[in-house]
C-alpha cells in the first residue's frame, strides 16, 4: 500500500525536503522531467536504481530489452516519435559498452536521449574493478554531453541538466554514469528543472539580416529547390515548410531522415536526395539556381563529390547548429536558426509564381526513372519477388500511413524510395551511422510510443539477425509490431557494391540463414514465409489484419540492385540509372 | 598547412580538456603546444593551442570546439594577429666551467638567473620558441641538466574587451 501512496503523491512530493536515497532521487527526477517510459537491462552496478523503480511502477513503465543495444534503439525510436528524450538504464562494464552503438547512432541522427549507466563505487574508480569501464571517456565522442555522478548531492541538478541538454537546440544523447555508492547515499531531495547553462546557447537569436539575405535570393530565384532534412521534423515545421514551398512554388526534395516531413503526394514533392534517391532531385541539384537547405547537414551520401556539387547555385543553409555551416559545402547565406523559427519569418516575406518549365524538368526525369527503374522493380518480370514490389504493396495497403522502421541496406533504400509517406514523423531509420540491427528494436520503441499505430519494421536477413533477440520484448509486452524480413540470403547492399565496383568478387556476403519462421514461432509470434509473387498481396494483408505481432519473411531476388545510384566519389549529376 | 593559435575559454570542469583534444585528434591534427590555466575570471579556463592545419578546416575545428557544452568561446589566429611568448627554464650544473661569459650571455639574451646554489643554477627566459631554443643551443657548452619550456601563451590583437566579456558569463 505504501507503493500506491508514494505514487499518487509524487507531484506534491517534489521539494518537500525529504531525505531520500540517490536511487530514489534519480527515479523522482525522471518523473519530474515527464518521463513515463524507459528501456533498459538490469545488472550489478545499477541494482539500487532498479530497486527504487520497483516502487514507481505506476509512473514509470520499464521495458526490459534482451541486449542493451536493443534498448538504445527502442529508446531512439520512442524519442523520435514522442519528441521526448528516450531514456535507457544499464549496468556498468559490458552493459554500458553495449550502449555505445546506440549513442553513436543517436548522436549522428540528432536524437534526444538520456542514458544512465551504473558504475562501480567511487572508491574503486580507476582500479580496474569488476565491471568497471571508463564510460565517460568512452562515450565522450558520441554524446552531446556526459557526466559522472559520484555524490548523491549531485544527482538532481545533473539530471535536470541532462534533460535540458538532450532536448534543446540540436537534440542529442546524454550519458550519466552514476557510481553505486551515490545511488545508496541519502540526501535531502529538491528538484528544479534546468532553465539554462551559461556556456550553452541552444536557441540562437535570429539574425534578421540573414533572413532578408535569404529572402532576397529566394524571391529572385528562377529555379529554386528545397532540401528538407530532419530539422523540419525535429522542430515540428512541417506546416511552415508546406506554406513556404507553396508560397514560393519551390519543389521539395527530402533527405533520408527528412522523409515524411513533406507529403509524398503533394504536387511540389520531387523525391529523395542522395546516393539512392530519385533521379530528378539529384540531377537538378546541379541545375537549380538557388538551393534552400533546411535542417540538413550535406552528408556525403547526399552530396557525392563536393567539388562538383551545386556549383552553379547560390546556397542558403538554415541550421540550428553553427558548426554545420560551411562544414562540407560552402554556403552563400547561412541562417543560424531553428527550422520553424526561420521558416516562420521567411514566410512573411517570400513570394513566387508557378514554375512550369522547372517543375516539368523534374517530371521528365521522373518519367525516365520510371521507365528505366521503377517500372521494372515494382512490376518485375523476374521469377523472384523484387524488394520494391513488397514495399510498393505495403505502401498501398497501409495507405502510406504506417510508421515504418527500417534497418540498413538495400531494403532500407527500397523502403525510402517506394513507401509513400503521408504523415509527418512516420519513418524511423538509422541514417548517419547506418546501424544494422536498428530496425526491429526501433519498431518496438515506436509501437510503445504510439500503441494504436500500425508499426512495421522492415529489415534484411543480415540486420535482423543482429538484434533478433529483441523479439522477446515483442513477446513479453504483447506488442503488435509487424516485422518484415526481405530475405535475399546476402548482405545485399555490400553485394551490390561488390557487383558494381569489386568485379563481382562476392567476398563473405552470402548467408546460410536459419529458418526464420521457426525461430520467430519459438518466441510465440505468428510467422509466415512467402516466396511466390501471387501470395504476396494476401500475405501482407494477413499481416496487417492480424490483431497482434506478426512476422513475414519474403524471399526476394538476390541479384537485384537498388537503382538509380550515385557511385561513391561521383557527382550528383552523374547518377546512373542502370 | 598553416600554423594557427587557437584560444578557447571554457568552464574549469573534469573531462573538458579531453573533449577539446578529441576535436583535434579525430581529424588527425597534432597539437604542437597546449597551455591551460585559469583566466582572469575565476572558474573559467583559458586554453592556448598551437596546431598546424588546412586553412579550410580551421573554422570547422573552432566551431566544433564551441559546440562542446562547457566551452564559452573559441577563436583562431594567425601569427600576425597575436602577441605571444613562451617561458623556458634551464638548469645548469654549477661548476668551475662557469665564467663571466655565461653572465654576459644571460644578459644579452634578456634572460635572468633565478636561482644559484652550490649544485646548480636556473636561468629563466621569456621569448619566442626559436629564441629560447637559441639560448639552449648556446648554453649547451655549459652542460644543461634540464630544459623545460611552457607552451605558448598569447593575447590577440582584437579590440574586444575579453575580461568584460568573460565576466558577463559569471554575472
């Protein structure tokens, strides 16, 4: 009964000056920051915190992963959908090092996370104690901020700072390492949310000179083009982007992580950028006169050869992170701002009229891409099913409204190319780090974030086996996640490179796979395999109609490559269609 | 590749030095010298870092330094934009070899003798790295037991009142 009382009074229990253990202070801090869901894996050095969690089960729902990496990816997807920091707990040593992949992924993809790792007692620090690793040192290059707590008095303030840093400005992961003795010591509990840090300015002051310089370029442009990145989704600027595109009559192309920031069925939408993006936006990057990049960072997979990237264009770069300006591409007008803030101001002063000829050039390129690639892949005449057929069918049957979580490789690029995203923030994928094994645990986090959504994870046979153990989470918490594995018995994307650039020397990319259906059934999850084209539609329908979790393996063609493609080191305008 | 002097103002926190050097090491930029000590404002450290790098990269490096939480400001300078010095200490065995020539040398080089005792004497010189090196070369005939040089310390030729600027952070 004491548990229930504690839980009910939690809001009032802030700042009462009670004396509590560090573990309980940590748990209360999470509640104060609005956390209600977390992911993790218990172990020796974090046991006091888990013991405190036991008393707060009503407020804090903890999902137990089966490997700490899985917990991070679930937390990442949860964060991306809810726009709240994803929270993870693990123990010290191996539990903590297993988080590093997720931290690196979240850092590159600007995902807010607060990750808490247990640590050996402070007296043993530096002594190579059992399960001691220097997590602050290890995580420094892959976190926005990190801190080691060794005293109970530090906990409340550091936690407040951690959440503030994770979610403000350009979001990112924060790691808090807490020694076991600090978890058990007691002190007076007083929590105050962080309102600012003197050496950190998350929201830049908008420079109206930059806005008017940008507006001037935009208003005189003949052939402008918008590159929409994840910054649009992070700042919730989808409406502002739409208004901006419509007012200026500017075509919109999305980066991989910017997908779903602009509806794919909008007449101004021209496709995805980058190595496996659409033909038109890549070719026209080197034709446009003004390039308006918003909340994106000119990743090498987007730019190709930077010495031949948009040399003819004036470039406007709106980004909240000043270190991104002129990092990879020299820009003419950098705008230091949150995407929403900048677009709101720009929308007051920009204009444009229909650009028939310019839009037609995108349509012509699309037609060419359709004839050379899309038609062949979505209506394949080959014996085996093509990946594009699966995504095309999934897109149609879900009306482009599912939350799509993808892994890394051919299936990921195919999903990005063929899924027709209707609603904002409905794609979760690993962009910057390219983490195989991301997709399925991400789908778990996405489903938890939005229990009523149709969440579909799409993976390859390689990546699925990297975090396959997370199926147990789907089982334990009865999550209705739909998982598709596009099985070509190869590491398909690497095979593609070997095919195109390594003289077909298929070095260690072929996989002798287990019986996926049997494995998944072992977890008590409904599973099905299809290999015939005529069974595909019904199987996808059955998966979507099924009231719980469902696994669908589709045996797909091995030899198929994802096209078009910008070869590594080539220019965007050298994209190949075959 | 050009020589740059980078000044960083940061909180005096554990681990920040590590974060600062990671920005250089991940780009494989060697740090020629690094001096960190408290600035004119208590709690705020001043770094002076000397490194060679491409002109096209120095701004990226400085912005990535500024991105570190705990860093207030990072700036880069070319040689003519700063006034800089190093301190060098030379420990020489006190022996019969020493004569009036040493004293003359010390005086001519604008150095000074800090300590003399029966075993050794210590000479201090403040100057450019090359000047301190020159003195070392000339002292070698007397047998230099130890030669310690500080990293570069520098102030910029900028108009900005940094003392006031830093004080605003702690206000």
